[in-house]
């Protein structure tokens, strides 16, 4: 009897200790601890990363560009000994092209999937913590201040840094740097130098669209005196008695190598010239080919479908919009980047055709778009949805103007 009572209390004691230990573990390793305890400041990791963030700012102040890799900070901004410590601490750096600013972070080994990082946001740069367990602001920082360089010196440094990157790199990224250099020269009003660089770039890259298309744009701009594009109120009306020779050369080049994106670029050239009928014909030619961007293109496939669909929608080419939207819907998810704007464009085209409530009609497209609960390039969705409810076939849907095609892009 006594032995039974002993084992009963022994088992109870073991279970009690186990529950206490489990509770302590959960309290220390999950968000429950943060409900009752003091939030960690991660001060140790901020102290480690602060010199790295400062070196990145210093690089930007002197060279006019964010660094691409941390090893570029050595030896001018970090000593070799400092850099070895940075590598040991496993700091990671990325230059995020999407928003033009970098990211700096390191994983905290003691905490599963938790990172401390520095956000180079222009208005409120700050240290943050992010991961499975939490995501919050740790400390707002004031970026370090460095003596500003004279404008001409800064531009010269940017150009030299891009030259260094061209020598260091290979492949498509080299064309990106050349594009940035030429864009920089144009922004400084140095068109003769830009054209010289452009001619050199075309000689070195005979199979790339960009130097050819950029030459067309500059030649069109030179003929009209307009800063690119067709002046408001003149769309669909050519401003040219004759197109520049570079235009005919580019059209012949596209027809000799007729890819999906090459036809897109020719449609852009026709749009700049105010020749909308020819631009639509080029879009039709693109739609008859497999929708795919190539390594030479600056954008993802979905972007080209987006831009051509908007143009076709503007001209009430409903069937062409639907054809492009269908091609978009067939892209693998990683190529679409989970971007479902094609549903809004398809719905607008179906509304124009009068296909509203039927199976697969405009209402069904909008319902699919809403159910996806994803942000989209397409804007003014409430206005489109209201027009569909009213079956207003006169409604002209404006999906917005971003993202937009950028022929020239300044370095960041």
C-alpha cells in the first residue's frame, strides 16, 4: 500500500517537473516570453554591424553608387582585418535592384530563422529584426554625414565606378552598366559622348536590342525636339515626314530576328513615333510567338505582356488583350512572380465585348482576382468592378502607368 502511494507521488512529481521544464523552455524560446518579459534589443549584433553600415554609406557618398559586394569596401572603407571579422560574423549584403537600395543582415545562430538587419530606407534608416519569431523595429538611425563632393567630381566618380564594374563583370550585367553610363551622360547634357558610347556598345553587342533601340529614341527626339515620347494629344499621328535611318535599320533587325520581345521593342519605337497602327501590328506579331523574355532583356516576361496588354486595351483591341492575358496566365508561377494583373485586363476586355456574367466572363475574372488577395500592378480595380456590375460597355479602364518601360535608367 505504501509502495503504491510512493510510486503514485513519484510519477506525479516527475510529471510536475517535466511540465515546469517544458513551460520554462517555451517561455524562453517562443513569443510567450515576449508577452510577459522584456523584448531583446539585439544590441550586440547592432554594435557589430554598425561599422559595416557606415562603410557602405561612405562608399556611396564618394563613388555615387551603392556597393555591389562587401569586398568592394576593402581597403578604402573597411580594413582587411575588419572585413575578416565581418566574414566570420556571416554578415550578408545584397543590392536590391527593385527599390534601388541595399540590404544588410546576419542570422542569429542561437535563434531559429531570426535575422538582425539594417534597412537603408532614405527617410528612416533603421536596425530591424525579422524572421519566423518576430519582425519589428529595433532602432532608428541617423545616417552618417560625409562632406559632399562637387557635382562634377561625383559624376566622374560614378562613371569611373561603372567602368570598374564593366571590367570586373561579364554577361548581361555589363549591358546594364553601359546603359547606366549612357543614361548618366544624357542626364548631364553630354549627348555627343553618349552617342559615341552607344555606337561603341552596339559594335561590341551586335545581337543586343538596347543600343539599337536607344539610338532610334535619340534620333526621333532629335528630329522633333521633344524629350522623348509623343506630345499629349498627338497619339496615333506621326510627327515625322520621314523616320530616321536608324528606325528602318532597327525594324529590319527585328524582322531578321523575330522574337517575342524584339517585336515588343519595335512596337515601342512605333509608339514613340506616333504610329499606333504599326505599333499594334507589332504587338500582334509578338502575340503570335511564345511569350518569353531572354537573358538580354531587362524585365521579366510578365512585364512585356502587361505593357502590350495596356496598349491594346487603350485601343479597344479586345481579342488581342485576351490573347495576351491567356499567354500570361500560362506562364509558370515563378515567371509570373505571382502577378495576376492579367485578370483585370482580361475582365476589362470581356466587359468591352459584352461577356460579363457568363462562365469565365468579366465577373468571374474579377472574383478570381479578389480571391487571390495579392497586390497587383493593375490599379483602379474598384472602378472596373463597378463598371462590370453596371454592364457599362462604354467604360474605358485605366490600369495605371506603372511599372513602365525604361529605356534609360540612371545608376543608383
